[in-house]
C-alpha cells in the first residue's frame, strides 16, 4: 500500500514516505504519515540561512546584533532542533556563545555579524541531524502529537503557536514534532536484560529484567 502510494505522489527514490517536521507527507498538504512507514525530512539550517538572517535583521542594516538574534533564537531552536543539539554537544549555553566563538575575543553585547560570518558560525550545525528509530515508542508519540494537532486545528488556525515562518510571513500553526526518548531494553538471555534510561544511565543484570517487567506491567 505504501509503495503504491509513493509511486502516485512521485516519491519513487525512497524506501519510506518522506514527511516534514509536522508529519505531513511531502507534496500532500492533507495527508500525514507516522511510524516505520515514514521518516521526517528535517529541514537544514544552511538551506534557510539567508531567510533566517533576513528575518532576524529587523533594521535591514546588513548585520545581526545579539539583541536581534535573541528575539528569534527560540524560534530557530524550535524550527531546527539540530541547533540545540549542536550547542549541547559543544557545551554551550546558547547561540550567542557560538557566535562569540566564531567572532573571537569580542564582548558579548558588541557582537555584530554579517551574512558570511553568520553562515560560518552555523556551518557545522546540520551535522547533528539524525533520523528517528523505527520503534513503537516513536510511533506512539507521533500519534499522540497528531491527535492533539487535529483536535486543535481550528483553534491554532486563528492563533498559531508554532515558530516563525522564516521563508514566509506569520507563524506555523503548530510546534514541530519532537521525540522524547524514554529509554530502551534489550534481552540478554538467562533472565538478564540491558537497560538504557534517560540521562545515559545503563544497567545490566537480573534487576534490569525486573525493571523491564515493571515498566510493561
């Protein structure tokens, strides 16, 4: 069924349906897909870098100040989760730290970047993009997310709650889907299990087997 549908919409060079960050099938505004028949085609920051710069540069000065960037930073992190992940891996508190690293020894308040410096600062961000695993945990969260969106479609049409549209006007109706990992278990045999839980906590043995039982119960 899925392969036939993919042929109908022209997604013939893929193994699963491509969706945007709102789980809409690409090329079909009113069709959604979730679970292991689909994968989210996360938008790259560098594809939209000029649009992001233009949206943030409110006074059209050709440079971005820290104040201008701080006004759109939450929208950037919502729209492009790889930015937040990159900052976390680099142990930086926010995007201003990244810009300061790029700019060199300059006081935080006086940082100003032109478009080329802005591109340079964010050039490695897209390297953090990752596909979600094809697990029931992902599908369940996607289903819950879509149900919430469908139930509030009319409300959010009037009062959008998503991030700024960097390549258009206004805001997106909803926040993009975000997966929250609650951990995973793997059986080892002999009544023993390996458990990986949030916070990178790992446990192996009989106690993990009983933890597994209790979670499913």
